[in-house]
C-alpha cells in the first residue's frame, strides 16, 4: 500500500531540515521501541535528499509516494523527535510540520 504526500520544494526543505537530526543520532543509544522507526527514517532521509536534488529546478507541487511502513515511521519520527527540530522556530516551519503530520495521520488510518 502506498501513501502519497503532496509537497513543494519549500515543504520538502522543511522536512529535510527536520530530519537532519538523524545524521547525529547514535543508533546504539536509541531505545528499543524506536530503533526500527529510526532505521527506516534514516533510509527515508536519503530518499528525500535525492528527491530534493531531482526537484530543485521545478516549481509547483509534486507527490511523494511512500510505502505504508515508511509513512508510519515518518509520522512516529515527527511526533517523537519534535523537540529536536532545528528549523521549527518559525511559524511556516511549525505549520508545515503540523500539516504533514495531519496528512499522514489521516492517510494511515
């Protein structure tokens, strides 16, 4: 089952900035119940970075197709690691993350 998210370059940038925290996570120190989600999100981060490179010249919206388990891991990451996000100081960033969480929550039901 595929979950689709509608994004544009600025939303993808916010998402990538939030997931930049994954670069510094020591996997061995992560609690057991989060290890699979963190592992999937590390994989997803590289996919999102590749998507950002491919779509940097495009304007407008595009869809991001995620498998169910990746969408679920992303939602868990956005909920669990919210306090670590470096780019959520602004209103736009907070609104974007909340919109992505809401869209994922609706589609994962």
